[in-house]
């Protein structure tokens, strides 16, 4: 039986979330150890495309897809873009990326599904085209996404990203270690982005100043990564966290994890993604990984991933 499989990684924003929505630069890296996987296989003639989101226990035929179902939207985009007929096939999607945790689960699920379908139809999409297509779906679901999630996930490389510009791929001087700790609090990005937008509308000058500062940190962090100066990178991450607090997107659960990581010896720590829950990241020297991981679990992290960024 014919079968096509495609997968996409999760992602973590190193610096620059939220400000990136307002045109500032941000840095993001893929997290290869958590992934969305999509599998296409043959179905009976005349059935059309059946979509099965296995983890969500959702199953529907594309012709009957609920109008706002992200997987219905993205698969239609693929069929329209390739101007091909809907295939008789089954698309099954699974993901190990935490949902509403700031790790790009929605974009990764869409990317894996779109690529599996495109490959099934004989035309695998290059990263820029896949990213543009996933971005269209993200706009329907998230309102005003910057495009950083679909970009880092579809290119599957570290990116320096400015909204509306082609991404710059960057390479850290040496691999470095991140711990990614989950507060266990689910926090949809959309709500967090809307809350920041309301603050910005209430006092544009004040919040644009904060966005500018965050953008400068992201710009500085790129040079710091390329120079391999992890102490300074930690300082920049901590400053970014101070500014994220001013945007109202930190939370008691995030602060508890950040404090524990820093206390246990992390070089820097901050929330990552939309915030108000979800995940935080800690920059950690290799020989401190187990110590910091223990501290994070000790104060209630529900899951700690170790990711080596290279
Ligand atoms: C979400 O991963 C990052 C945000 O900056 C939103 C966006 O860039 O679209 C919070």
C-alpha cells in the first residue's frame, strides 16, 4: 500500500516574542525532539480526503470539514495551490508538541499535514512555499501572527526573523544547551497577542519603546550567538524577560520556574512564545543541565526537555 510520511519540529523563541509582531527582529530555533508527523495512505475510490487528527480524536472528510478546522483549511490550500483534484486518501496526524505551550504545535501540525499531502500529490513544497501556505492558515486562526512560527518550523533551522522579510538563517558559534520547562498552564498564543495589542493601543509610545528595546536585544543576541558568548546571551535573555513582564505576559508559574533555573546556575532564563503560561527556557552550561533540570522539576515543571541548539 502506498504511504507518504512527513514531519515538522516544534520551535522555541530565544528572544523577541511579541515585539516581532510589531516589526522588531526575533530569534527562534527548531526543537527536533518534539514533532508533528503526518501520514498519507490510500483510501477507497470516491471517498476523497479523510483527515484524522489522532491525538485530538478528530476525524472528518475534507468535503464535510468544519469551516474553521485548521487542517481542513491548510489541506484545501495545498490542493488549490497545486491545482490538482482532491485525492482518495487518508491523512493521519500525530504530534508530541505540547498544545498552547508556545512551541508552535499548530504551525507544526499544519506544516506536516501540508507537506505530506503535497508529496502525495507528487509536488513536495520547498520551505519558503510551505511556510507561506502555513502562514495563511495561521492568519485565520491567530489574527495577527508575525510569521516567525511557520518560518522556523518550515525551514527547520535557527532563524533571525523580521516580519515581511526573508528569514536569515544563523549558526551559533558552538552548540549550546537549553532546558525547556513547561508550567503545565495552557495558554493560547492568540489571547496573549490580543492582550498585548490592547496594552499597545492604550499607550502606543510606551509600548513601542519596549518593543524597540526587545528588538535591540534580539539583534545583539544574534551577534552574541555567533561569537559564542553564553554569559552575555544569558544577560540578554534576562533583560528580555524584564521587558516581557512589562508587557504583562509573564505569570506566577513562569516566574517560579525562571527563578529556580537562575538560582540553580542557569546563565539566563525567560518565558518563550506567547507567555501567560506555556514554556520557559533556560540557557545552561552542559555540566549544569541535571542540576537545573532537578530544580525545575522541584518547583513544579510538568515536563523538562533538553535541547542542544546547533
Ligand atoms: C508566538 O510563538 C510568538 C508571538 O510573538 C506571536 C507571533 O510572533 O506571531 C507571541
